[in-house]
C-alpha cells in the first residue's frame, strides 16, 4: 500500500471520536477472507455457471424452488463452517469508538458473530425463512435443510428471508440506512462491487451530504469515482489499520 494512503488512514484513525457519526456499507468482499465466495468475478464456486441474476430472483424460485434451495443450502453449510475475519472484528471494535451504523448487503450473519449489534441487514438473512403461503417468518439454523423446507404452521413452501432482484428493501431498513448515509461525517464502503441498487447509491448520498467517503476493496468498483480515498487490498488487512 502507498505510504500516502497509509498516512491518510492513520490520520483519520486519530480523528475518531465517540460522537463522530460513521456509517459503513459492506458487501460480499468483506467475507471473502472467511472463505465465502463473492457473487461476481469469482470462479471458485460450484455455482459459477449461474449468475446471481439467474438464481436470486422470485422468478427463478417460482420456476425451480429446489434448484434455488440447493444453492442456498450449499451456502448455509459453507457459512456455518466459516468464522468472522479481521475485517468483521475491526468493525465490531469501531462501534466502541464512534457512533456507528453498520449496513450490510451480506446475508451471512458474520458481522453479528463478530460482535456487531444493530446491524442493518439490507438484503435480509440466510438464517431466516419465510412462508410463501402464510407469511410467517422463523429463524432456522439447520444445516442441511430438508429440501424444500415446509412451513410448520400451514405446510406451505418456505423461502429464504432474503431480498431478491425486483423485490423492495424493508422500508424501516431502507430509511435507517438512508438516514445514516445522510447524517454521517465518515462513510466506509467495504468489499462491494457497487453493482446492485439501491445499496450502491448510499455512497453518493453520503458524499452529497458532505461526508468523507473511504473505500476498501481489492479492485476499483462502480462507486470508486465517488470516494475521497481508495484503500486497495483485502479488507481483512486494511480495515485493522483504521481500527487496531
Ligand atoms: C474484496 C475482497 C477482499 C473481494 N477485501 N474487497 C438502479 C439502476 C439499475 C438497476 C436498478 C436500480 N435500482 C434497482 C435496480 C434493480 C436491481 C439492480 O440493482 N440491478 C442491477 C444488477 C443492475 N435492484 C433490485 O432489484 C433491488 N430491489 C429494488 O431495487 O427494489 C425496487 C422496487 C421498488 C418497488 C417494488 C419492487 C422493487 C434488490 C436487490 C437485491 C439483491 N439481492 C442479492 C441476493 C441477496 C440474497 C443472497 O445473498 O442470496 O444481494 S444479489 C447479490 O448482489 C446480493 C449482494 O448483497 C448484492 C451485492 O453484491 P456485492 O456484495 O457487492 O458482491 P460482489 O460479488 O458483486 O462484489 C464483491 C466485491 O468485493 C468486489 O468489488 C471485489 O473486488 C471485492 N472483494 N475480495 C475487499 N478480500
Ligand atoms: Zn405458512
């Protein structure tokens, strides 16, 4: 990493205060160092022949619920066997030093396992199931799941409690995330390609509201042109520089 980037990070670290409003948006890249494949640009998955746009949709689930459930069940097993990494742990520590709102697009629950509380799960949770017939939701950590899983209350087909393409974000989570982006002084974008909206738009909201925007990513993303400082490298190595 360039010396000037390291120096800028250390400067920002020296300016952290308990009342400094900070918002963070994380994506799949933060969990990559825990061994969880990202959605785009990783060819190490059994599922590399499918794009998320082909599986993470209500239409795919309607067409072939077993196929979609096998993908989620495979991911649940992988996540259950994984551990939070140094980047998740750094963000849990950050909450002790600033007024933090943590927004994650990830459904894996690794931030919570690292100790973060009040996480805004923008795209839901892979550990929550929702009945397509009666709407009942339940937490379910079984690995593997019976496929397809059925509702105990009504026998209906359960679906993952996540947000698929074309589905709206939970309004309370959307407004909490938008308010945090608008009101923060510092906005961190970590390990996201910035390809998926409305999550990707939060960085521009923060910037337009006057926040300083920092990005932590292996490579440039769709939001990189909106950031004040781009920190290259694995978030597991770079975020701990900001929050030792
Ligand atoms: C590392 C690293 C390391 C790797 N360290 N970095 C505006 C414009 C165009 C389209 C739209 C728009 N607004 C809405 C849309 C439509 C659509 C959309 O965005 N489409 C685009 C693809 C064009 N959006 C929606 O449909 C959303 N809903 C919506 O807008 O509703 C509106 C509505 C209103 C009224 C009625 C109805 C609807 C919903 C989007 C849902 C996304 N769902 C998924 C699946 C969730 C469940 C699951 O996990 O299965 O969310 S798709 C998938 O993509 C998942 C992710 O959260 C999301 C983002 O991916 P992410 O996290 O960025 O991962 P990657 O893989 O893309 O990137 C990884 C990054 O990490 C890379 O940059 C690497 O370099 C980096 N990296 N290792 C640091 N060690
Ligand atoms: Zn039901």
